[in-house]
C-alpha cells in the first residue's frame, strides 16, 4: 500500500486524432497548391513510415484482393513519387513526371485506367513503353485531413483489363486507402505529440535552469535522472546518480542524519524535508533547505520524486547570531536575579523586622530564576519539561524527604511565556503551605497532579492537594492576601485559564485549568 500523501500525476495527452477527409469528395482546391500540399506532407514524417509493417500488409492485401502483380502506397513529392510500401516492384521511387498517382490523387473517386496504351495521358509514358510495362492501373486517392492531395494506394497489372475492377475490388481498395490514411494520421499525430512533449520539456528545462535553487528528479529505483543547471554552477561537479554519490557534497557532520531522513522518506513514499550544509565549488559549505515530493504516475506504475535544495545560509547565520545574543541576555538576566537576591539579603541583615519579608522576596526571585532556567536558550535545564520545573520549584520544601511533595502526571513541554507565571503560582502555593498549611507540619504532604486534556475545551489541568494533620479550615470571610491576588492575576490574566480553591477536611485543594496551547506557547 503506497502512502496516501502521494500526488497522482495524470498522463492525459492534449491531442486528439483529426477525422479523415470525407470519402468521394476530392481534395480541397485551396490545399492543392504545392507549397501548402508539401507542407502538410512534411508533417507526416515519411522517413519513419517507409517500409512500415502496417502499410506493407495493406499493400500486399491490395495486390491479393485485386489479383494484381504490383501494388504500392505512393506519396507524390515535389520531384518524385516515393513508395512507402510496395509489392512486386523493386524500385522505391520514380520521377513525378511519370507518376500515374499524381493524377489519381486529384480525383474524388478511384482512378481506373483499363489500358494505358490507349489512354492519351499515359500512352507515351516511359513506365508504359518500358519497365514495368504498365497496362492496367487503379489508384484510390490519399487525401489529408485538411484536404491536401498526397498520393494514392494503387494496383498495377501488365495486362489490360477492359472490365476494370469488380465492385468488391473497388470498394475494398477504397477501404484500404482509408486504412493507409488512418496509419499516416496516427503517425502524424504521434509526431505532433512527441514534438509538443519535447517542447514542454525544453520549456521546463529553461524554467528550472532559471530558478535560484537546485532542482532535481529521481526514479522509483533511487536513480537521480535530472538536475537543473544550478547544480553544476554551485558545486562545479557532475550531478550524483544515487543517494550515496551525494556524500562528497554534504558536510561530514550532516551526512548520516541527512541520509537517514532521505531513506526513510523514500522507503515510505512520504514528503521529504531536511536542512544540511552543501559543499560549493570553492570549498565552502552553505546551509540549504531540501524538499521533495513523491509523484505516483497514472496507473501506479512508478513513483517519481521531484525535489529542490534552496540556499538558506544567510537565515541560518542570522538565527545563530540571534541565539548567541539571546544566550548572552539570558545569562545577564540570571546574574541580575542573583545580584538582587544578594542585595536583599545583605540589607535585611541589619533589619530584623523585615527578615521575613526579605526571605519571602528572595524565595520568589529564586523561583523566577528557576523558571528562567527552563526556558532560556542553548543551555536551559530540561527546557521542555513542565514536570521537571515543578520538582525544581518545590525541592527546597522537601526537607530531605522526596516523598513529602509528590509531582505526578505526564511531563509536557512548556513555553517561555507560560514558565514564569506558572513558577510564580506554584511558588506562592508552596510558600503559603509552608507558613500555614500542610508543609508547616512535619507530617504534612502535598500532591501536585498534571492532567493533560482534562476536558473537551482542550485544557491542561493541575491540582494541588494538601494533607495536613489536625487541619482547621480558615474563616470563609478571611480577606484575600497578596498571594491570592498574585495567583488570580497569573492564571486568569496571563495564562487565560481559571482556578478553583476549596478546603477539605485534610487541607487546601486547588484545581487549575489552562489552555494547552497557552502552556506550550
């Protein structure tokens, strides 16, 4: 079973066979001029038709049908008549001046000459007075689809036939003449189709050679059979014939991965895409974006591949520069967190009355630093792990017991925009629990659960559940503190989510629902 992503390429030809010229009509006078007539004749490709098997069978059957020793298909050219197929005659052509068929092709019916020696048009003809001693002649005109006279299908006898041909023989000769024209028309149409294909191929080649990137095609056996001119312009080398011959042109560090990506796509007939460094003629490497599509030809006979490789080196260099800048800024931000925490700690040492506040602010800054670690570029810690970030945030509250705060559920990717507000939310929950809830008791525990797609709205759900001994629920009328307002702001305003906070007999229980796309953004 071939992959459904294949493109199916129809092979329909935009050519239709023209109808034969009506029988018993005679040629069109407008097409009898030599220039027009010869132009039409040239379109048939007579060299390819000389000795044609189908025409030969028609000629041989014509001779048998009419009991004649000689028969041939004659096309009258400018100075000669050419025999495309013949029986009973060694010659392949004769001068036009002596041609009977030059007369027959202008008729509307089969031209019959019972005795050439008595016909004033032919009695002195060298073909009558000498070899092959023509006496009887019958020629059915061959007229092109445009109405141009071309020649005739004729039979010749060396004996006169005063009675001519029977009705059956006349009808048969005319039917066979139309068979000749059908064969000529088919050949002409095939030539036109091939010429059109060749023209389209040339146009396609010119178009492909004009594009800035490399373009190529490959067969289902893995052989690369076409490259545009851009390949040799860039690499200075002949195109590769198979995947292995690409090796000298790819950076050694990219080769194994690039080959694996191509072989997988090729084996599965799926869309191919990759980036790698391509070696240029001057020895330098530049990044290219490679794409290819498998095309299933009509009937499923063969899958062909059509691909491109476009230079994206400048974009890569700009991306590398941006990553370097972002990394430097990230380190500076991290240093700022550390400096601010140190300043708060130093200033608080001489002010006992603000020690608790200073500790709280320092822990908040530490949480921001952890969140930053998980989203900073290049050297971020497990940057795609929400679960790992939560474990890092609550680590200071474990007191050496890793089971005191359990984080369970799937480890999902987390984006830079969501990391900071989530870090603040869970830091605030942990801080409050350490002051007033389960974590303020040695026996208290907390469970954080991550539940992806917890409802039909595509939300990611978190739950914070405390288990505290001798828990006493706070007064329902207690005013919201700064921490509660911070959680509300982070979840509803920044994460576009919602949360619900309740108290059970064991302690605080919080349910948080945030759109999955917000978390990964």
